[in-house]
């Protein structure tokens, strides 16, 4: 895989990770809610106007464009597993930015993901 192709994949993955973090920040700002008929309009309005959620959706949109560019250059059997990098990025960012915890099992899983991505990139 060329450096340019890997850069496109990594950019798409990072944009997707940022989108997830922004969506989480947006839901944290709104608070816990239930989808019920009586609150669809007020909650829908809060979701539709929450800046973090809007930023997350924007990042998703850009990540789709970048992903399409990446798929035009790399076989999907190689590109798709690279999305797993997003799990690692999100776990580390959630720990650092949102105060989420790591267990030994989660760290082991992250190591397995990193190893798997390394092996696929080398094939």
C-alpha cells in the first residue's frame, strides 16, 4: 500500500473517530433522553441544533468522501480492516478527553487490533 493510500485511509478513520467523539460530546451536553412520541420534537430539535452533533455529522460526511477516494486506490479487503484503527483512536481519546476507563481486557483487545492492522498492512 502506498503512503498516499494509507494517508487517505488514516484520514478517513481519524475523521470518523472525531465524529464519534463529537457525537458523544453532543449527547453529553443534551443529557439522557428517551425517544417517546411526546418528546420527539423537543429532543429532535435539541439534537438537530447541538453544535457538537452538527460537527460530528459534518466529519462523517467528509470521512465518506475521503473513504471513497481511498477505495478507488486500495482493495476493500485491505482498506476495510484498517477501520479498526478507529477503535484504538476512540478508546485512547475517550480515556484522555472523556475520562473513560481502561481495563486489562480492553488494553489486550487494543493490542490485538493494532497487531491485526499491522499484519494486514504488511500483506
